[in-house]
C-alpha cells in the first residue's frame, strides 16, 4: 500500500480483497493469542508465502497522518494498541483507502461515488466496519474476512468458514451504522459530491493509456488551482449533513455544527485556526489548523483578515498624511500672509513718510488694515467619480466609494478637540459579517467579490463593488444590499474594504 500511495493509484476491488483477506485472517489468529497491535497500512508486509500479514515490528504507533486515519477512535484516544474490535475498524479503513484512494475521515465519500462499478454490498460492509463507537461495532474478524471474500471469491484465498451474521449483532451488541463515519446515503435527487484529485486505477492495461493520460492531466490541472481544490474539498465535507462538530473557543463549547455550518463560521471569522475542533462522532479533538480537512479554510480566512487589516492600516496612514499635509499647508499659508502683511505695512510706511505729512486716506491706492476682518479658507470642490476597476464592478444607487473618499475634506480646528473617534474594526465589519447575501445575489463560489464602503452617520454614503470575473448583475445586487445596511452613528467618515 505504501507503493500505491507513492504512485497515486487506487486498487481494483479484486486486488484489494486479495490483499486484505489474508491480513484479516492473520489478525484473527493474533488476537486469539492475546496480542494487541496498532493496525495501519504501514504495518502490513508480505510473508514468506507471499501473502500480506501484520508485521509486529512495523505495527507501532504511527506518525503519518494517513496511517493514523486507519486507527480506531478508541486507539487514538487511549494511545494504546487495539483489540479485535479496533482491528475491524482498521481493516475497514485500509480496504476503503485501497479502493477509493483517500484515507477515511471528514470529507470522505461513499465508495460508489468514487467508482460506480463497485458493488453496493461493499458500502454496507464498510459502513459496519467503520462504526466509530466500539460498543456498536462488530468484533468478529473471521466473519469480516468471509464477507470480504464473497465480494471477490475468485481473487482471494478462502478464509475459514464463519457466520457473517455476527457482523450485524451478537449476544452483547448490535451494529448501528448511523454511528459509522461513512457518509449517510443520499436522498433521491441529491447529486453526489464532486471527485477529489483523480486517481488512476492500478493495474492499467495499454488500452487504458488514453484514459490514464486524461486523468493525469486533470490531476495536474487541479493541483495547480488552489481555489478549485478548496471548492472540491468544501463539496465533499458538505456531503455529510450530520451535526458532528463542536468548537471550543475561550473555554466555551459552540455547536454541534454540520460541515456546512462550520465552514460558514470559519469564513465569517467567528472561529480561527487556534480554536479547538472536536468531532463528536469519532472523539477526535485538536486545533482547526491541525485538521487536514479544515485547515485550508482557516488559512484562507486568515489571509483575508490580514489583507483587510493591511488595507485598514494603509488607509489610516494615508489619512494621517493627508491631515499632516493640510496642517502644513495652512501653517505655510498663514506664514506667507503674515510676511506679505509685514511687507505691505513696510511699503506703506515708506510711502507715507515721503508724502510730507499727507493724509493717507486721500490716497486711493492705500490698503486699509484697520478692519477686523479675518482670513478664511474654503473646501476644495470635490469631483465626482466611481465605477468599477479591473474585473468589473461599480455602483448603482448613489455615490461611489472613490467619490466619497475624494469629498472627505474634514475641517481642521487649530488647537481644538479631536472630534468623535473613528469606528472600530468590529463596528465597521459587523454589518458585513453575514456573507449570505453574496450567494443570494447569484455569486458562484469561484467568484471573487470586493466591496469598498464609505460610512458616515450610520449609513453607507459611498459603495463600489468589484467582481472577478465581471458580473454587473451580481455587483448591482450586492451594491443595493450594502446601501441598506446600518452602522453605529458617527459624524466622521470611515472607510473599509471587504473581500469575499
């Protein structure tokens, strides 16, 4: 299985059964002798007779995440070797990975969604073996080996006869597949989740070379497209609608959530990568950043937070520089006027002294400086503007973000108070936190939507929406929604940008 992983291949059902049935028989004998083992793919090796068996020297607590995925939940919790019931889970996990090409866990698909040619009986068998609660999981490895052999009787060595009904119930337990980590069967009319990175099936004949090349090209294309990878992973996670995830944030549990709800909470920044995520089905608990399936979404949300913070800081610096420049201009103007006044006064004095006592008021060219007038500045007329940038966008129902930014010439009072404080990041982002309106406006998951907003007196006085790829309908819908939102009243104009 290590070589198959390295080559990125999945096995045919016949080849997988030929490997797993001898392993299952070997484990039954070992547990009968009182042995306990960590059973995972890297612990399997070929014996002297060429059949696959558990190698005790390799059956140690693994570090590889794909090997750890095969361990039964109770083995992961106790961090100790498992009994026969734990081995039933491990055998089911290895068979699933062999025919599906991916390890078990969140985001796993039903085998027939991966390969419609697989028998329905395989899904039923794996659902029983992969029950997370050991008290509702079968423990008869002989019955499991016999049931697997019947799936491919011509390709595997027949195991000793066993009663396969023991996979359903016995004297002290009854299997409950509702507790299986296998996603539940889809209802009528529900489309299967999209495939993950395509996996070629081994062995391949020369007649399959064209198909193999097409799969390899699709695999390479998907590997180069992180956005599509996230979309595929999101669809796979959402294929399991069960509310099985609980998040511990600041010593308080939140949930349980379905995968759809959890991803929405991560995207809205309610939960971050350092928060603890617990799978109530398997009992697994670790930081969101440590979950292979959820970490990419936490990283994506963190990137958006960093970008938003960076833009906010740049806006603050620009605003401070604008204020400083205005203050320097006013001070320079005052000094220039003062120097001009001194110069005029000096000239008048000189001219008056040469008029030999003449009356200054008789001179029509004299400048009267005795009045109580003052110098007042006015606001520079703002020029309107707006519209979309690269990728499309714009505004439809009022002033654009850019026009609002250009018109924001605030009065500077020399020696006066600072005025009302700017709104905080939390106050600015709160009305935009629920991103459901982006989808309701018809934006697909692959579309990037950037919304720039100028807020004053609790309303959006300037809005610009940019979409990539360009879609004026989506931009207009988002524009109307944002202009209908309300913020904390503040007489000062604040600016922010949000990207979805």
